[in-house]
């Protein structure tokens, strides 16, 4: 936060307005988890009930979607960590023809509208006659998860003193030891931040998933289908609230980690 | 021939080209066992590339490099018995000082108590005892320098490479470290190869110096030899200040128009009517500029032949008033024949 002693009243009002605009709708969702009314949003609430939490707990389809989302996010994040780190290392360490172009192409998926990525993937997957499955969802998510890891790790590499790697080799460490003792501790927090962001992105992704999933639904898709054919509408609100709380944690931590300077803590031996 | 010990480092026709740029061009070089050897030259002269090839960070385009007789040209850095002190120190920021110093032992799987004991020894050698628990970010520039030195010495390398290690320090600290480096080298008895562009540093510390220019070695020799008998106009100009005299004036003084060099402190500034002694030569000139520097005064004298010569005289009896009054006057410059050094070119 700024240490400016006084911001003008106008600025304060604008900031407050912005925050309210962003967060009031979310609070409304929280509020309507408590309504006893099944199908409509009436205000003020006709009463207060906690029964929807119980109903949500017992819905089989909800649990399936939640598990699938977790699995997809976990696998996509691991893939992104490996591929993103390798790509960042390649772009940082070597100077090959078309390096800038490759860097641009790596970042592109996050800028492209999801619907374009989705259609492109669907066409490609269909063209190769690959059945839609868990793995096609993972591939779809990995396209943008790789980007956040790549960006975080590349930024860290650029801040790292390049001669550290030479010093390590000079002192007798082979490539694997150099990676383990010097490179990994240097990029550890970048990996953690990038990984958590990737997980959160994957966990609430809708558009690309609708094009790459088969019959399965991830949690966001499940919520989406609930809006079209409402059944126990407040259950959706309960789920939405939990998704928000669950994604809040990694995003919050990722931001804290990225904000820290390069003073990384190494493993204590 | 008897069997002398193999040279610590031998370059056999070593070249390193980057595209069309010949960073190092057909260099032959021998560094003797146990000596303090400096590679001196302006930036881009190839000295750092030579150092990087000895360390293994760079491979020669052609030619071979021998470490105590063994061909190491194609070995990776971690298989050479050579360690480096980097210009930017390259300490590991996530490790404390002791772990930094012990790194070379850790990757060789030496057990922890042994490596901590030896790290402490090294820290004592570099006068950093008790600093083991600190992080590099909590140290001053001079202290980081010592950590880098301790870390590079812990494996007892056959050759220690130092890449302009004093460049980032201020003058006073630099002079102190020069003395200390030299004494550490004598204590550990390891061959040091020191890269620098600072001629004073090279003259102060080295047993021998190689002067680099444009990818080639111009001259190799002891500091006094390099200073007193520069082999080329480049060496004469790069190491210390030199007056280069050629053409008509040279012909009149030496009988040949081969260029020669004469150091400013070897020239005596005399009255225009003074006569040279038997083994001296002289030229007339006009003092164009006088710079009073306290300990000595630097004069710029334009000679009859059109050369501008720099003359340095100590202010043993003169004051600033005396020396400044010389400006614009006609003088006679005298020096011993012996101090003239033919440089060719």
C-alpha cells in the first residue's frame, strides 16, 4: 500500500466503488446460500436455513465433478511446472534463431480468447480421432497453465546471477547437482507461485473445458449446467462459495510469494 | 635435457573464434608451477577468453590446453582441477557463508563435520573467521571477495583463476587485497592466474606478466622486464606511460630510424645551455604544459623534431612556484643511452 498520507476524497470514493462493484455480486451469492426459497432470488430473504449445505454434501454428481476438477488441475499443474521451467531455461540460457518468436508463441494462449483455443483444440483432437477424455481436458488446461509458470520462472532466471551456474560447475558439481543445489533453490518460490496460479486457473476454467471434455463435467461445467436446468438452486450457490474459498488460498499465497524479493530461503541442511 | 616439472598450464596454438571475431588467435603460452601469473590487456584483448578456456566454460576452436601435462581442452569444468574467483563473486545467495565455502566439498560428498571444519580453516586463511553463519547479502564487497576466494581454494586446485576480482573494490581496499592475495598465494603455494586490465595491479603482484592485445600475446616477462624493455609500441604505451620516438629525431640520436621508447622518469629536464655527459643524448624543446602533482611534476615538452614528450621529475627541492614558472621556456632534455629501448614498428 502507498504511504501517501492523504488520498483525495474523490479517489477514495472511486476505489471504494470499484471494490464494491467487484465484490458485491460475490457477497450476494454467499447470501443466497442461506435462502429457504428453492427457485427464485427474492429479497429480503424469506428466512434463513443451512439445509443446502447438507443437500450439497449428499449430491453424488457434485462430488464426481469436484474430484475430476482436482485431478485435472493437479496433473495440468505438474505438466506446466515441468514444461514451463524447461521452456524458460531454454529461452534464458541459449540464444537461438527465433527465440523471441517462441517466447511470444508460449505466452499467446493466455491472451487468446478461450473460445479460440477451445475450438482449435477440438478441431485438432477431432482431426486426429483422439477420444475425448480426462487427458484431453488436461491438455487444454496445460496450454495456459504453462504460460504462468513460464513467465514466473523466466522472470526469476533473469534476476539470478548467471555466473552462479558456472561457479557451481567450476567447484565440481555436475549438471544434476547444479540443478538441485543452485538452480532449484533460486527458482523455488517462482515455481510455487506459478504452480498455485496455474492450479487456480485450471480449477475454474469453463470455456476451453467445454470444448475438450467428453461426457465428464468438471466443477465449473457442473455449475454451468445447474444454471440451465435449475434443481435446488441454492446448492449451486453453496458450491460456488466453496470454489471461491478454495481458489482464494492459492491465489493469495501466489501473490505474496511473487511480491517477495529474490531473498529466497534455501533448504536448511 | 633434464626433466623439469611440467608447466602448470600450456597453450599450444590455441584459438577461439566467435563467428568472424578472433577473440584468441593462435596463442602459445606456458605458466610455470607455483607462479603468480597475470594476463594483462585492454578489454576485448582475449585475456578473459583465455581464462574461461582454462576453466572449461569455453572450448578452443582449435589448439590444445594442457594442465600439468594432461590435455584438458575438452573436459567439462567439473572434471578439471582448476577453480575460479569470479569478477562478480557469484556467491550462492540462498546459502550462508560456510555452506558457500564448503560447496566444493559437499558436491564431492565429504561428510558434514569434515567440510565444516575445512570451511572454517579457509575462512581463517582469508581472515573471515566467525562469519560462517551470515548470508552473502549481509557482507561488504571486500568480505564477499574473501568468501569467493575461500570457496575457490577449499578444493586445493592445481591452478586458481582470478577474473578481475578486485575490479569492484575501492582503491584503498584494492591495494590491501593485492598484498593479501600475494601472501595467500605464497602460503598455499598454488599457481595463480590473474586477469586484469590494471597495469599497476599486474606489476605489483605478478611473478610474470603476459600482455594481450587483439587476441594475441605481445610479450611475456617479469614486471621489470615488461616495464623497462617493452617489446612493442603497444606494450610501451599500455604498461605505464612511454614516450615513443621515431623518424628524424631517432636517426640523429641513434643512427637508425627504428622507433624507440623512453620512460618519462628517465628523462632529465635541464637548462638549454647544459651539456650532455658522454653516455647521454639530448634534444632541445619548449615546455608546453606543467602539471604539479605534489610528489612529482609532469611536464609536456615539444621537441625540435615535433614530438611531444612527457617528462616526470620528483619535487625534491622544487616547489609549485618553481615548476610552474618553467612553462613556455626553452629546455634541454637529457637521458642515458641505456634507457632507450627499441620497440620496432
